[in-house]
C-alpha cells in the first residue's frame, strides 16, 4: 500500500502537473484488478480502502476537478456557421461524423 501511495505522489503528466481524479481512479482500478487476479490473488483492495483515497486527497496529490462552462447557443450557432457541425443530410463525411459525435454528448449534458 505504501508503494502505491508513493506512486500517486510522484505520478505526473509530461508537463509536470498532477493528473485529475478520473485518470488516477482508472489507474487505481486497473492496478486493483491486476493485484486481485491470479497469480497474485491479493486479499486487499486499493479501490475499497477509504483510508488510501483519503490520504491521497488530503496530501493534494490529485489535481482538482475542473468544471467547464456550459456551451451557449451562440457557440453552438458558430459551430454550424463555420461548418464544424452540419445538418443530418450533409454530404461531408467528416462534418457528419463530428455532428454525430457531438449531439449525444449534448444530449447527455457533456457540454452543458
């Protein structure tokens, strides 16, 4: 456990900043799966240990969550005006793909 706490302390992006909580949680989950599978079969879980997570957050070794402003109607209109997004009957495959990926995100409030 102590080694993994040290990893969290020293894990940084290429630019030297700390990772955000989501990627660190993914790394922790992958490591937990690795340790609990055979041949290791460790009896503890780094995902279920609240003391581990509390310690890492308390020391500030995980970057804070950054909340973005919702996309405005003007920004959405601009995306259509500069042809980044288009109508459903557009013949440009790249523009259609961008539009197809954008609207489910908007529907599930990824951009709001």
